[in-house]
C-alpha cells in the first residue's frame, strides 16, 4: 500500500553516509528528504574556497581505498587527481618522513639498508620486553621500538587523543604502516587521490535532485521529524539519539586556525605533523598542495590551517570516537537498542561510533542499501 507520509526516508545528516544513502534511495525510486543542522551539506567533507583554493574546512580528507567497488562508485561522480599523501613529521625542528620507512630510519639512525634498520628496530623491540601489547604505548614499543615511539608517536598521540598512550587502545596506530622500503606513501591502498574540483562536487552530484534542508536540527523538533517519513536514517551521535540514557559517549573535536599568507609555497607539502608537545597544534595543512594541477597553484597566496585537538563538548563538532574500553561498553548498549529498531537505520562515524575512513563509510552504505532496497 502506498504510504500517506510525504517521504519514504528522512536522512538525518548530509555527511558521506547520508549522501550516499540518499543517492541509492533515490535511485531505487524512494522519496527522500535530507536534513542537516549545519548551514551547508557534505558533513566534514565540505570545502570552502578561499583565494581560489579548496580549504578542507574540517580537516584534511584524502581519499584512499583498495576496494574496487568503492573506487568505481566514487569515480561515477568525480575524477581523482594523482595526489599521494606523503606527510612529514617535525620534532624539535628536525623533519622526518612518514609513515615509518627507510627514509625515516636513515634520518633517525643513518641506517642505509633494510638489514641495518631492522637490526636497530629488533634490538629496541626486544629491549621493550613486550610480548602481548595491551595498549597503544606497548603496541608502539613492540612494533617500532623506543626511538620512533618517543620522537614520532608519544606526544603527537597524547595531543590528538588527550590521554596518555598507555591508556589508549592499541588499534589506533595499527593504521600506520611500517616499511623497509624508501616509500613515503602514507597509505597502502591501491587507489588514492583528491576529487578534481573538490569534495563539494562529489557531494553535490550525490544529492542532485534530492530535497535537502540545511540549518535544520532534527533534535529541535524530533516529534515533527518523526512523522514525515516511513523510515529514518540517522547519522548523528547515537548517544544523543537515545537521550544519553546509558551515559554520554566521549568524542574528540578538532579546531582550526586558518591563515592566508602572501607567499606561493609555505611548507612545500600538504601535511606536516608536529610530533612534540612544544607546539600545541597537531599538524599544519597547506591546502593548495592537495591540488597541484589547479591553475591557481602558482599564485602568490597560500592558505594554511593549524589543527588543534581537544575533548568534545556540546557546542563543538564531534570528530573522533574515543574507542576505549569504557566508551565501547556504553556504545554496545546503544547498539543493542539500535538493533531492535525496525524503521531507523544508523550509519557513519558518529552513529556507528567507529573510526571509519571515507571508503569504509561508502562500503558500509553500499552494503546496507543493497540489503534494504
Ligand atoms: N600517529 C602518530 N604520529 C604521527 C601520525 C600518526 O603517532 O605522526 C598515530 C596517532 O596515534 C594517530 C594515529 O597514528 O591518532 C592515526 O593517525 P592518522 O594519520 O591515521 O590519523 P587521522 O588522519 O585519522 O587523524
């Protein structure tokens, strides 16, 4: 029977999960409304143009995946440039290549061959005496040893997460490759790049011909929004959805200090991490380097953003779930409730309380919508 409600799906949040869901629903002939409390759509992918440069307003987003289905999907909407993320780390004025590779080892110890570097790391791993790492500190020491841990991991991680490394879960740094080749590519994935024309183009294409209302907060009139559609796709904080009845989940937020500089090239790279406590920020992004093919690349202006990490509070945007034991236990209680919902679907970093990358999110929507439609 045809529903009397105006929409089949109300999608709360126009981030990547919401947009891809909306696109797939529309393609299946569903009537869709997307709402977002921010003044723009695209969630944290949103870019703002300053001096003709796409500014990653909510932090650097570099698309990378090894999933061909995900890569083919995004390439239906945009082409990608050949940007390869090769961040540097600055520690007490000295620069090191990331991820941890032969270039890093050469700068640290002067080791020239994989055997020489492995010998140093093996010695330091053994010295740590750790067999089964129980936290991030032990994971790092048993993976790369004391020097790399102290120079490139410890203070950076404590700035980013606001907890001592021995209180953080080990999985956070399992994301980082360790390589015995001279390869500064941060990601191991098959495909990588930045959308030509920026992320807004991807978002706009996904939402083409779909009704979107920005500046519209679901929680300002939850009763009303619950009556407009048969089903809801919720991509916000899952604890907020359930009125924090099992307690609040912790998130980290990030803030940015953005400056326009009268020079054409400030730091010679898109990303430089500051791995010591001497600087209060975690990294400096120079946005133009994400799109070196831009006709404005050589201009005598550049834009940089210093990134600061702190605990999330109500008036800020939540960026990272803090997936430690306590928070995961609380999340599991919300998840239990979510599993019993028939007309509400959850997805994305905030609703799934997972440290997803963009490709993980797309893979999840494609799988979810395959089942739903
Ligand atoms: N990390 C580090 N030093 C670095 C870069 C990363 O110790 O220079 C650790 C840190 O704990 C961080 C984790 O690796 O939280 C994951 O880093 P990634 O660059 O993947 O974080 P994201 O870009 O998602 O913020």
